[in-house]
C-alpha cells in the first residue's frame, strides 16, 4: 500500500476570495476557551443486578452436565374410544356404505305428470278489465277536455262584522 501524498494545488477545491482572506487571517487565540465535560452514564444498581442474573443463567446453561440426568422411558398412552364414539363411527360408516352400495334398480319407475294451471273465466275477465283501463290511460286524448275557469271566492267582511270584532 502506497503512502498518502498531499494533493496538488490544482486538485484543491476552489474557495471564494472573501472566505480565503478570512482563513488566512485566522489565529487560534481568537477562540474562546471552554471546559470539556465528559458525561458517562453509569448503570444503576438494578441494571447491574439484572446483568449478573443473566450472566449466571448463561453460565449455568453452558456448564450444565448432561450426564447427571436420569434415563427415562417415554410412556405412550393410546386413548381408546368410548362406546358412544364407537357407535357414532359405526352409524356413520353404515350410512356411507348404504349410499355407496344402493341398488337403483330396486326403485319403482315413475312417470311425471306435468300439470298446467289454466286461468278461470273470472281471472281472464279481471285481466281484460285491467288491460282496458291501462289502454284508456295510455291512449287518452287531451284534446277532448273542455276549458274550465276556476273562480276563487274570498269574501271581505262587512262593516258590521268589523265593528262586532272590535267590540269583542
């Protein structure tokens, strides 16, 4: 790996003339003196205690000796179905086998009789009346109407009526 070299003048970035003059006139004694404050946050007592417990747990797991465990045999228990369960399953299987092995030829032949309902004379007459009313409304000729003038009567009270109301 080659040692770093300082950049040439043409490689340096261009700086505005007023900024360049300020940089050339810079002296460190113009800076204000400040005290450096280092802030280190120390863990609380609870944090330290939690970390100790966690580390102790991890250490216990890492150093665990599997040879100290006792050898045991797993006992597998098969739950036998109750008599009700057996009966339900048997009924279900009987139904399925009955449907699967059903003999269609044992059924009786049936001929379908389609019945059509014809309207009665009364229903036909009602339909005709309704249709004639609708035709009369749809084909109404407005030219057959006569012009009518509406007279609105608004009688004014007489002088005697006005006097009797004022007196009351």
